[in-house]
């Protein structure tokens, strides 16, 4: 909960500083972070299943 509040505050600050473009950049950053997390989890799953066989 605390982290989400901090991220929301940072997003608002960035949008305030850079205008609409800043919001688009921030959305892109979140998108990239989400896909990186997903990629790591998938890689981890593959490693685990490889270890079983």
C-alpha cells in the first residue's frame, strides 16, 4: 500500500513536470517493468521444470 502511494505521487510529479508527455513516458515505464517481471517469472518457471526432468 505504501509503495503504491509513493509510485502514484511520483507519477503525478512527473506528469506535472513534463506535462502530457510525462504521463505517456510513465505509462511506458510501468509497462516495461511489468513485462520484465513477467519475463523473469517465466524464466524461473522454465528453470524449475528443467530441474525436474
